[in-house]
């Protein structure tokens, strides 16, 4: 079943609403380029937590994340750092992915839901990046004050 999103159209002085399927909404090239970088599949996190992340077939460029019994619908968001960021506007969930790991945050409660999540490609990348070469994102931001 497709969700219907109301769209308001103005023609001259009269205004009326149309209902259009969400899948019909245009997806920006920027969102699609971010979506192409997302690691999907089964991701193993710290404390043996398991996350399933897969593309939403109804909405190109969007993703579905499942952890335990919770399901999040994520949309790519551009970042200045180059990290992949996916957000669920309804729940406040934020998925952040770097080359060697990912994490799930609850932005409403300001807490981590899952950390150190890795796909097979991220595990391989983590092995090839020496600890001294990994940038400290917090340290880099504090120098710009």
C-alpha cells in the first residue's frame, strides 16, 4: 500500500489539493549520490547487536533500518564532513556512516542506540587504516574556534 502525500496546487486565484504517491516525488541527484555510498545488509554492532539496513524499493534513495523490533525509514542528508548521514524525521533517528564504522543515534534523547556497527567492507577498511591515521573529528572541530 502506497502512502499518499497531499500536494497543494495554485492556479491563478484558485487553490486545490492533489494526492500523489510518495514514490512519484522527485529525488535529487545529491540524495542519490549519498545513497550510493550506504553500506547495506546485516551489520554487526558492539554488544552483538544486529542491524539490518536495506534500500526502500518504494522510495528511491531512501532506506529502511531495523534493529530489534524498531523500524526506521531513513533519508540521506548532505554533510560537510563527507560522512554519510541518514535521518528519520518522524523518530529522530540518525544513522552516521564513516569508512570504517557506523552508528545509530536517537537525536531526540541524545543517546546512542548502536555503535561500532560494521559491514564486511567497513571491517576490511578498518583493518587497513592505522590508528594514527584516523582523524579525530571532535579534535578537528575544536581547533576551529
